[in-house]
C-alpha cells in the first residue's frame, strides 16, 4: 500500500471522528431486488444528500487549524449549497452562497432556511466563478469547494468507510461521478479496506468527461453544461485533486456511463422496488446495476448519493 | 402489569426469535422533518411491508406445534398475499391465495412469483369469504388470517419491539389501523415496554370503524368497503382478538382519523422530505403527525407500514 493511500485513508478516519454528531450514520441496507446488493442510502443524510460530510469536515477543519474565517462561501444551486449552509450555521460561521438567478426557488428557500445569505442578483452559470472571486476578495470569505478540496474529499470518504464497516466482505463499490469528490473519497476508503476491492464510478453518458478522463489519462472537459436528468453531476470537468486520487494513483478501477433511459428506469426501480425516493443523480449506481453494467453476482455496494429530486420530474418518470 | 399483557408480550418475544433470519430488522431512523420523530420504515421489510412478520410467525408456529398442514390459504389482493406466499415457500408448505378478479395484475404476478398458487376465477370481494370456506373444506388447508390471529398479532408486535429496543425513550408510538393486526401487536410491545407509553392508531376518516369501535366500546362495522387512498386498511371491521387487545384491555390509548387530503399530503412529505417511497396506508401515522393530530413535541415513533404503492396514484399525488 502506498504512502499516498495510507495518509489519505488516515485523514478519512479523522474526518469520521470530526463530523460525528453533526451527520447521520445512514443504514447499510439489503433489498429484495438482488441479494448481492448492499445499499448506502445517503438520501437519509441530513439535508437529503451526502454533501454535509465534506462540508462539515472542511469547515470544522478550518476552525480546528485556528483559522476561523470571517465567513465561508460556496457556489451551488443544489445539495452542496444546503450542506455548506448547515455546516456553517452549526459551527457558527457566516455562509454566503452564490446561486444562479434561474435556480429552483425551492432550493434557494431551503438554503436560506438553513441560515445562509444567498446572492442571486446578476449571477449566471457563466459568470459565477468570476463573481465568486470578487466576493471573496471583498469579504475575505473562504471558499468551500464542492469537490476539489482535500477536506471535502476526506469527508465524502466517510460514506464508503461506514458501508465497509457494516459490510466488510463487499467486492465492488459503485458511486456517482460528477466532479469526483464522492468517488475519490470512496476510492480512498475502499482501497484502504482491501486493495482488490473494485471501485466503479458511474456518470451519465451525456456528461462523460469523467469516462474520457479515465480513458485518456488526462482531465477532459465538456464544452458546455450537459443536459441530463442527473442534475447533480453537471460539472464540466473533474477536479485536479480528484483526478490525482482516482486516475493518477489508479484508485478507481472503472468508469461506467449510463443513458438517460437507464437513469429514468433506475429512479422508477428505486421507488417501486427499493422504496427509496432518490434523485436521478443518486440513482446512477443503481442504473448501472439494473442495466447489467456492474460485475453481476459479486457482492456490490451502491452509494445512493441523495434524494432531493424535482417532484415534477419524478412524477413524470413514474407514469 | 396484567397477566394478559405479560403473556402476550412474552409471545411477541418468542415471535422475534422465531422469525429472525426470515425477515429484516428495519432501521429506526431520525429525520430533518422533526427531531422528535423516530421512523420505523417497514417499506424496507422483505416484500415491502410489515406483513411477513405475522405470516412467518403463524406458519412457523404451525409447523413447530407439529401440525404441518397440507397447505396454507389466505384471502388478499395486497401485502398479506405476498407475505403468506413468501413465508409458505420458505417453510416448504404450499400456499393458495384467493384474489378477487378485479385486483391489480402486478400484485397477482408478484404473489405468483413468490411461489403461491393463485385462484382468481369467480372470486369477488363479496363472495370471497364463502369461496375460502369451500376451498378449505376441499383441501384441508389452514387459514392464515390477516389480523384476527394470535400468531399474526405476535409477529406484527416485533415491529414496535425493535423500534423500542433502538429508541427506548419514546413517549408515543403511532401505527396504522385497519383490521388491527399491526396496532394490537404494537400495543402489546409498547405497553410491556412502559405502561405510560402512549399508543395511537391512525385510520382514514373514510374508514373510521376503528375509531367508532374505540369510542363505543364494541366492534363497529362499515356498511361497505370504504373508498380511501389507504387501500391497505379497507377492512370493514377490526377483528375480535384485536378488539380484545386494543380496547377491552385498553392497550391502545387513542384512535385518530385523517382525511384523504391529509393522507395525500403525507405521501408527498414522505417522498420530498423523508425520501421514503411509502404507500398511502404506510403514511397514515405521518399524516396524523403532519396534521398536528399527534401529541407534538414528545418523542414519537411512527410505524410506516409499507411501500407497495400504485405508481400511477403516487405520480398524480406528487404533481
């Protein structure tokens, strides 16, 4: 085992201790669908997704290093926004979230309800990175990156760590792949558990930059924000640190892509057979399983990352 | 504590030991919705509802008493059918299920897939009891009643028993009320745990025979099978044994009714806030909570009994 892996796995262990009491230990569940599956439904995590694990670890680590910032900032219209809002208010640090003007009002309201300041005026998907830098310069707030951050990666690794504590004999672990925060944390925890444990990332075929990055050995970028049901993985490229963990160090064995039809089918299976109300992004590993794209018959852990679905979309899928 | 309660609680403990390995221990979950709640989501039970607990206990008890029958029989178009089919095939006893001709074909297929023989020809809601007696006489099969049976009641009591093992400080426990199998088992386990623990049954206002039986002190019957979203509690009267436990011995403190609008709202809350894909019947205790009809602020366990919803119905509710 390399020093790189050992050191990062050690940090995942520290993250687990640090965030305990702030996040939930979600159950590891078996299902009638397939006895070889072990599900880790992070839809039951606080705020409805795995994201608070990384956000709490990042903000608690900042404070523990004696660097209590005047505030933290994040750019997100989704699960990361709510996670940072919750973690900051729990730790007693102001949070500012930049959300594009056209975002879902329900998600904006949920972020504000968790105590964060939200700026939407003049924010677009295109200019948000620049506005972020401006606001950081003005206020001295510290960025909590959604994936390209070691503390965030270590926090997200606690999902697989728990899954493997509850089911140490798993042979395969699959997680969604967007920017790579969850998958790189998963890979660290899984390969530390057993080097032969197969780690699989699942992403929409419509957003296959991760797949192409894995195949080519360098970070590939999508030309534009992709159109996919899995709106939690619309980032146009994986992060530098995530690439380093997943593909430079080879801790991810394979990236599998799934079609929009396969994602839709998985959401329906999740509801009707698993009784889990997953968001499409959270159903990505299930989509790969149902489509026969994971190694069948082997004991497989599926990390189902969240449940904050758009109800209209889901209602249409169920019909 | 009365002998009646002690003896039946002892039987619930025996049922727990007997059915272990055949049913799942479902998690006891906390939720962002209200920190006072503890959820027991039986939608994650094998076959998607709590029903196998009673069915396994009944069939295993029959066999343990040395009375292995030529077969077992049940009348159901829903969760009890699948539960009896699974329990019988696991134990190696033939199962015959009478299902009315107009039942949902998906449920019929699911029951057959679990190894049961299904008779639908000529079976109606009105004549099914008579056909049942005819078939029992012909074949010598033993009835597994859906609720008016001690072994079934003791099996269903294992839900609350587990919930209270995981959360011993609960002050209120609420469960759906149809025929009374689940609620009478719940009441036995809860009152044995702590006599001051409040036990509440929740039923649709459209099917309020249980409420009226509680108020009047005798079994009240609905004139016809009621029209309600909560299709798992359309029985027209509670059972004799269930009445005895719940109201004669006073182990149930209160029956609360909820409107169809409250049930629909609860299904939506279950999906969007709890991320649980519940069937309307399974959401009854949540409906009472959301409507403010349970004692608020006290530590309350909600037994969410199942997840086998009609997808069309749910899709309409989510819109």
